[in-house]
C-alpha cells in the first residue's frame, strides 16, 4: 500500500458520506504536497482496494477532485495531479519564475509574435505616438504541459525591437537587454470565456476566467509593457498579505 494512504482515516459511522470524507482528505494531501503536480493517482480500483471502500465511493471522490480542478483524467493513461499556481499580488515576478520556483516546467505555445500597429487603448496606456509600432505577443502559458492561461502582451519596439527573441521568459529577455520591468500596476477582474478564449484555454464556453491586466514600467517611470492574461480559475490562485 502507498504509505500516504496510512494518513487517510475514513469513518464509516460518521455523518459525512465516505466519498466526501475521502475527497476532502485527498484534497488536503494534495494541497500540502503529499502528491506533486504531474504525479499519477492510483486507479479507482486500487484506491478502493487500498482503503477498503467501494469503487463507487472511490469514483465519486475522484469526480469531486476533478470538479475542483485538482486532478485531470487522461483516457488510457490515468489520473494525474494538476499544477496549481498561487501568485502573490505584492511581488512582481514572471510566469516562468513562479513556475520554476514551485517545481513546475514552464513552456509556451506561441500563437503570435510580430510587429504591429497599436490599438487606441494600447497607444494611450503606453504613451505612444500615432505612427508608433509595437511588439505583439500572444501565447498559451503551460505548466507541465497543462494550459494555465492565455496571455497577450504589447510592448513598444524601443523596449522589444524583435519579438522573436522571446522564447520562454519575456522578462528574462528584457532584463538581458537592460530594459527590465521595475514595477507594475495590476488589475484583476472576472470574465466569462468567449468561444475563442474557451477553445484556447481548454475550458467550456462561458466558464469564469480571471482577467489580469498588467501595465509595467521601466526604472525611469516610462510605460513599457501592457499584458492581459486570462487565467484558468481551476489552476490559478492570487494571494495578498495584509497586516494591521
């Protein structure tokens, strides 16, 4: 038996149904790191046999974890722990940095990397003239191969003249060229996924996403980056520390 199962204690006589007890205890084990992102969970049958519960109980517990976004099922491969990103709202860090620090493997699926004319809103937020051009980046952000977010970035060409230089980390490229983002303002709101966004984020149309709009500034105070990220709520948490 997997030694981690010895930490699970189900009470058949309790008022709470067994599947709820099991789902809650597995949820706590995942959140405390007993199972790591990308690791396979036992099958329904093995789970039921190890804990001496019915397969229906095991199935309903796993169904609950899937609803919470804690696991993903891959037909023919098994059930795996999904990556989850808890991002502090008080610290400026790139997606790549956050994932690497938490032991995930970050990657990008590029949808767009090109020079383009800015929209009216982009020009206003970035303080650009009428004839300016920008580097436009659009990609899927993945952790251990799982889509976490859809990200769209716009930067003046004075900051990023060649968008093809960005492979994984935009911030690493900017810092290497002496144009690192020193501070940023971030606005977080909830939206419902459009048909296009839902397809990209691999969620049902209409599902809630977190829309994070970031305006980054260079050390001299000039605006240098406008990024809009549509984050999957089943994989993303935002955290802020408050004191009194």
